[in-house]
C-alpha cells in the first residue's frame, strides 16, 4: 500500500486572459469577476479550505495584481469603515486570510494549463496537491467537490479528476475520458482525449476544473509536448498515468457553473441571488 500523504496545498492556475469577458477583463482578472459580492477566486479558495487545505498556491501573470491585493490587508479601506455598519462586509475575507497561507508565482508565457501547473511546482514541492480552476464554480448539497475527491484519493492513493456528463455536441470544449466504473460514480480511466470532435470522443464524460494530482505529474509535464491549440495539456500528461492505471474519475455529487462563459456566469449569479 502506498504511503498516502494528506493534501494540504491547492494550486490555482490564474494567468489566463479571460478573453470571453472582454472588455471587462482588459484590466480586471477573470478570477476577480464577482458572483454577487464575492469574486470567483474567493469561492475557490473557500472550497479548498473546507477540504482541509491550508496553503493556497496561485499561478498568476501580468495584469493579475488584483488577486494578490484581494487576499491582503487594505489598511486605508479598513480604517475608513472601522466602527461603521459596513465593517462586517470584510469579516469573511479577513477570516480566510487569517486561516490560510497564500503563495504566488508568475507564469511568464501562456502555454496552457499543463504549463501553468508545472510553473507551480516550486510552490508545491514533492507532495500530492489539488488543482482548482476558479471559473468552474461548484456547489454541492452534501460536501464540496474537492472534499469528495480527497476521500477517493485517501482510499486509493491515485490521481483523481472530477467528471460530469455533458451534451455530446460539446466534447470539443473539454478533456473527455473513457473508463470502467469500478464503484458507483467512480471510474478507472483508461483513455482521455483533449477537445475531441463529437465523432471522435470516447464518451460524453468530461473533465472539469478539479484535480487531485500526485507529484510525479511534474516530471511528466516537463516532457509533455504542446498538443491541442499549441498548448501543454494536462490531459496529455495524465494520459500517461492513466495507461498505468493511476488515474480515477469521480462523477461528483453537485453542480458546476461554467463561469468562464457568459451564460454560465449569468446562471451562477441568478442561482446565488435566489438563495439570498
């Protein structure tokens, strides 16, 4: 049996341009777009914290300084609202800042998700870790998607990806898996293809923006050549582990909002507004 370590670090690739939200994202990182009063990146960090992680490693890029500022003290603002009825608005973010550590590294060139994860190696070290894409906002009536995935990792000691069933016509937007169901909602992945056409897709099960990765992924990524779109794809690297039986897919309990799209962003906003 493998020596299964606790997962304490979560990596957030946050260097992308967010072109689907231009011109808003010309000066504002897409991860800072708010669902009601809270930016997407904060929802993601809160999910990781609830899953037991205490170190948030964020891969940023040019024009992303607002992310670092958000998870820092704003002395002037706090002085202005101290003792007023508005002071409570900062309670949640201050509590979050006090309970976890934030580290940052910059991705110099946009070479794909795989390259962004490899860029975060210096922040992660030689240990298993989670990866969260903040524009996939996930909710669950039981416990968070990352928490569900960590339970699977602790039992099996393998990399885990979150999967959901999608419209077959949308396979060209995702990494698509093939595999065998080994227990309810859990698949031993045998194949995965990045953004296949519907005719070439091995299934209608797509990988979404939640991963539990073992540290051997870094050396594999280092050797992974650019794939679809000329980018280094995490799907291509994970396929090498999948061929060894080392990747599981969890059809998670919950709901995902694709906040990287305008329709998904509006859907998430309406959902959270309905819960007020």
